[in-house]
C-alpha cells in the first residue's frame, strides 16, 4: 500500500489550508483450515475469499477565521476485484460487491465559544445525504 497527503497553508488573521491526498493498495481475505487425512497426516488448505485493488483520491479545504471553523473534503474511491474473487455481501446471501466507484463529500461548520462548540455537519456519499441539522428538532450540538 502507498498513500500520502500534501497541503499548502496560509497563515495570518485567518488560516486557510488546501490539501490533496491519495492511496493505492491491495486487499484480500483468506480462509485457512487444517484437517486430519486418512493416514493421520495434517492437510492444510488456503482459499482466497476475495481480492481487490483500490485507489482513493481526495481534496480538502479548511478555514479557521477567529472562532469560526469550516472544513470540507471530497473523496473518490475505485475498487476493482480480481475476476471470480469478489467480496461477499454481508446482508444478501449469495451476492457479491461489484467493481465500483464510491464518492464521499462532507462539510462542517463550528463556532468556538470556550468549552462549547456548536457544530453543523453535512455529508453526502453513496448512501445519500446525512446531516446533524434536523429542521423539526433544531441543531444538534457536539461538545
């Protein structure tokens, strides 16, 4: 596996940081078993359950302006399985995960007031939009 992040930062009355990151790697899962053979010999077997290569690229931005803190990041991930070695789906018996692209974006805003830091959080990914701001219930706070 290989990964890293580079960033540029501007200091002053406000702090602005821009970053780029990346990752490349391989993953696999194996099942290993040992059995006793007909002549009392041990027989060890290994079976690859799934194997894939993935790459991830991301970009992020952060701004601290006095007590205001803003953050955002966008990530894209690509997963490519070795033919015939797709990962089994945990909740769909017999199904496997396909080769795929996944996208994820989040943004957050916080305002520091001593020990209390209200936080509004919004994220979007393959499963849709999630937030901790609920119009019927107001804003949830993170302390």
